[in-house]
C-alpha cells in the first residue's frame, strides 16, 4: 500500500533492493552482514535526505520488498514437480536446461525449449557449487538449472563411476574468478549508468518533462558507460599482463 500510495517516492527503495539482489549473487550476505547493514543505513539516510523521502518509510519498504523473493522461492520449491525430463546422460552427451544470460525471459515462458546437449568429451570438470551443479567445458561454463539436491548427487555419482578424472578437476575459485569478472563488468558498465540516469530523469528532470535535463541525463549516462567500459578493459588487460 505504501508503494502505490506514493509510488514516486518508492522508486529509490525498489532500485536499492534490485541492486542488493544483484550484489548478493556474488557477495555472501551472512558473512558480511554487518557491512551490509552499515552501508544500507548510510545509503538510506543519504537518499532520504537527497530526495526528501521519509527515512522510516524508506527502511520499511526496502525490508518488505527484500522479503518478496525468499517467499517466492519457498513457494516455488514446495510446488516444484518434475513432469519433464530436465537432464539426461550417456557416454556421448550430457543434456540439461541451460539458458544463456539473455535467455531468462524466454526461459520463464518455455523452460523445456532451453534443453541443450553438450559432448561428454568437452567436459573437463564437474562439481557441486553450493546448491547448484557447476560444469566446466573446454570453452564455456554451464550451471544446469532446476536440479534438486538428489538429482545433483545422481549426476555426480554417474561421473564418479564413469569419468572420475573430471570431478572437481578445476578449482572452483578459478572458475568463479572468470565468472565474477564478467559479472562485475556488466554491472558496472550497464547497471550503474542506467540506475544513475534513471534517478536523474525521475527526480531532477521531472520524469522527462524537463527536456534539457532529460537530454543531459541520457548523454551523461551514455558517456559514463563508455568511460567505465574503457576503465574496466584497461584494468582487465593490466591484470592479464
């Protein structure tokens, strides 16, 4: 009700929650909970002061919005029943559900349309990574989706029996390092300019009614994205060398 009652003031909490979920995919929340709380309170106070928002309502909306995803996850887990074949294995191929980063909208509509087949000879490492399965191929990394814990154990048992050499053949931290690099580049180059540009359009450009500020906000966001891309590329090349 508070979001719909004053929806303009709710833009900042919604963006903060989205950013939180993007960050906690790569940063363990419970291991850094104190820092998360400190940064959250400092950010809440700053945004409330800058945009003349109610500090209490801001905190309240962020907490409620953050609780939505865990509730949905619990609901989906209780209702998940596999009526389709979501993975299969033989000596030649491993088949699983594996959408790319840009496929998730289509995947939500038709998950079985993203069943892909990978040659067994291309698999160089198979291991458990938290609640998911991590498979390293010669030229890419895949994380099969929709697998339950017993199904992951079944797959690991199969590889242990038939291709024991690939079990955790590559260290998880080595794989995550490359994944994290790609993730942070996308987040910095795309998400940061979009978030800052969107806030500028909404609060300072009067939701696009101020033409001059709108144009300046869009141009500034584009330039910021180009600058950040240049910086991240230089940093990556420096680390590789």
